[in-house]
């Protein structure tokens, strides 16, 4: 569980990353969950967007992906969301170091 200081740190880091996960009219499929899991393992911090033709809100998508991928919700604003999960395969030196 991340605290508010860590959440603020991750929001700052997310400013410079591109949106890599898009959820459209099909909603959250197995493919989206797999893509999310792979991206979290490779990057730890990802930004996603819910497209206008989706029937789900960004909050709903964020909550469902957090549960499916065992990730932490960092932020949800408008149609965008940010997820974080510590990687188990990434080198220790490359991992995000969270403040205490």
C-alpha cells in the first residue's frame, strides 16, 4: 500500500511518461489485462486512457485493472489514469525508489 507522499512522487514521475494503455468500447478484455501486467512488470509505472467510445469511466477501469493486475491506483483525472506496481523481474538499480 502506498502512502500520500509516495503517491505524490509517482504522480510527478508520471508527468514525463507517455500513455501506453488504451481501453475502448470492448472494455477490459483479457488482452488489456495481459498488456497491463506486462507493462507494469517492465516499467512499474504506466499511464492509461479510456477512449470516448468506452462504456466505462476511468475510475471503473482503474479499479478493475488494479484488482486484476494487483496494482496500485496512483491517480485518475478525466479519462486518464496512472497505475503502479513494483516489478519483481527488473534489476534493483532500475526500480523506482519510493520515499518512506
